[in-house]
């Protein structure tokens, strides 16, 4: 299993009080499995990604990524884990404006200290996979929203992650492009054998998921996809 | 510096702007350095050319500093100094200013009377004997004289025995002569100072009741030298400080503008060290290119201005202020970009 959370609780200070962002969350996502997490704003979806992505520490409970427990890891060990085992796809793609499409991917190889030739081969392969070979020299502002998200996916896969964390990938896309991106995520999850967690507001993509989970007030309820789809259609 | 190079290519306008500012700062700093060195040479090159380690002045009055213009020593000070065991060589120095004329052409000059051991290298002719003088090349050209010509100083007519390499004192070209002739020119029976080689300056001063300084410290005895150099140095340092602030300000704004991008790099595994190296490398490139362009422009302008203004550039005069400017600029940039190490990768997920 590539992601395992057990009885995870996260709280944040809010004035004189503390708000509970994650409340006793237990979930496992296996390699090759894509789990969609839905829920209203402020329900704790982004916190779930932050904890799974070693960006925030759990207040209690255990989190492990690709068999590595996160508890007790220092900042540099967390950095290394994110570099080598975790891929992020962000809401707005979050591509660096000065980098071309190819460079967005090569940056990962550079950070990881890989040989440039090997990085270039891997980047070429991934850009072909997401259908952007013809646009490898373009910069983010020269791409459509869907293309930017596909670059984001390719970048996230560049380091051969065990865990792919995806934050609202379709929020800025129309239905057709959103469907393309979600379909691609489902495909690469199966091909690259990543454990993929996708946070989304959009219930129309539920059929693409292997599993569906719903966040509500920090609590996570894992549902059967068919039941979740049925509930969404009601 | 993966990101740094690409940022430089992408945001060309912004980096060109700050690079131009650094170029202009560096141009000014190097021009000022050249001017400082040029003015220094015009002021004290006759002193710096003296082949002795020390200069002995009359003991200044309380609260006063050494001054070639007011120093006056009896002639027998030379013999008294020679008798001291700490002294290996002693030469009289007479320094005064006046006008020198040749066929209606008049020029202001500094008259330096001394013995042959303290004269600079000769371009032509020989050291002046009694009734003879040796102008510097510049003064000779100004007056249109060569070896064998006669010059008039006041009521005295003197023969040019030779022409020396250029030196100047207090921004005036020098006319060298023997100490006896100098005393006639200056209407005095004393001398101004001594050029001395000694192992113990304090012992010399104790024995003679004088003030002995190193040759370099004796520059302060040239009227206006210290205040002139201090003013120019203050301007140079101010410019260097301003350029450090400009660089720091630019990189502060630049870092703030791309905080979100930096958070993304942190989120995908970039370490604070990786970001710092990248950001500092970028600052170093901007500084280096800007400063180098400024230096090249300054050297070119200096070459054009040579002869019109006192301007002297050496490798040290160019390299030293540029290195300081580069170092301080990098410190300014380091202070500005240090915050990249504290960027929270969580903000890449939209956290505030």
C-alpha cells in the first residue's frame, strides 16, 4: 500500500479555539488505485492532501507513504520523500512561468540530481504520454488550461512517485477538458501504478474512480463508487 | 542554477533594468576611483616618487598636523640626522611654489630642491648642478623647453640640465633643482624637510625634535590632499552602499513576487538550500555582468578623458571597488533572498 493513514487527527488554532481539520481519519490507498475525495469547502480535503504529502504533520495518528512512516521525519527527510516518492498536481497547475514545458519536467530531474540525458528521455516519454510533444518549447502562458494541467500531471510523474496527490485539477477547466484530465489521471494511475488521491468538488467524475471518499467536518467516509455515483445523481 | 538562468532569459526587461542600474553604479565607482587615483597622483606623486622610507618635518605646533607648506628645518639638521646611528641616509628637501617663465610663456610650478639621490628618473639630460634646473616632461612641454634652454624664475635665470619623468606636487608640475638654488628661489636659508631612511623614527624625532612619518603618511602634509581623498572616498563608498541597497531592494521585490513559485518548488521537493543557491547565483550573475559592463565603459571613458582630467586607472583601482561592490551587492541580495529558505511549501496548495 502506498498511502496509509490511521486515526489521523489534525487541528489548527483559530483565535482562542482550535478547529479540527482532520478527525480520526483512517484510509489506505493502494498502488494502481485512484481515490476521489469530495466534500464541501473547508471540510478538510486540502489538509488531507497536505498530511499525505508530508507538508503538514499529523497531530496524532500515523501516516506512511510507500512504507515510510512520516512521524519523526525531519524537514530534509520530508523534502527528500516529496522529491522521490510523492507527485503533486496542483489546482492551477502551478507551473513556473519562466520554464518551458520540457523545463518544467527537467526541473524535477535537476532537483533530484539525475543525469540530464536520463531526465530528458523521461521528460520526452511523459510529454508524449500526455500528448504535448508538439508544445515542449512553449511556456505556461502559451498553453490552454487543460494543457497546463497535463504538463502538471507529467511533472508530477517525472520522479516516478508512489503517491500522486491531485488538488482540484478541473476547477479551472470546462467539462470536456476536465474529463480529459480526469481520464488521463485514471489511466496514468493504472499505468504507473501510483496510489492516486484526487480532491474534487465535481461529482461528475466519480465513475472514473476506483474508490470515492467524502469529507465532512474533518471526517472521511469511504464509499463504494457506484453508491456514490447514485447518490450524486439524486 | 536551473531556474536562475531561465528566469534571466524570461524576465529580460526586469533584469536588464537592474543590470543597467548596477552598470551605471559601477561606471561611476570606477570613474571615481580613476579620478581619485589621478588626483592623488597630481597631488603627491612627487612625494611618492622619493626613494626614501620616511620624511622628517619640523615638529608641528600643538593641535597642528604635518604640513610641507609650514615645515621649516635649519640646514644643519641634515648633518645632525646623518650623525644618528638609526639613520642610514639623509637628503634635504626644499619645497615651494612659484612661476617659471620661458620666452613669455609662464607656468605655475612646485620647486623641489634636493640632492641627486632623490630625483626621479630622467627622460633626457642629467641632474641639475649649480645654476641648473630639471623640469618634468609635462612642464617642459608646457614651456616648450629642452635641455640647454634657459628659464627664468623670479630674477634668476637657470639652465635646463635635463627633463625628468612626470611628477607633481599639490596639482602643480615640478621643477627640480639643487638645494642651494632652491634656497635662492624660495628666498630662505632653511630647508622644508628631510628624506630619511631610518630604522627608528621615534629615535630620530627624539634626537632632532622633529616629526618623522612614513613616506605614505607624509602625503597628509600636502595641502588639501587628505580632505580631497576623503571626499572622493566618501562618494565611492556611498555609491557602493547605494548599489548594495538597490540590489537588495530589487531582489526583495523579486523574491516576494515569486514566493508562490518558490513554494511550488519546495512542495515538489526542492530544498531551501537549492532555492538559496539558485537565487544567490542569479544575483551574482546580475552583479557580475552589470559591474563588468560598467567597468569596461569606465575604462573607455577614462581613456577618452585622459589628459583632460587627472585620471589614473590601475588593475587594483578597477578591481578593488568592483570586488567590494560585488561583495556588498551579494550581501544585499543574500539578505533579500534569505526568505526563500522560509517559504512554506504548504502555500502551493493554496494555504495562506
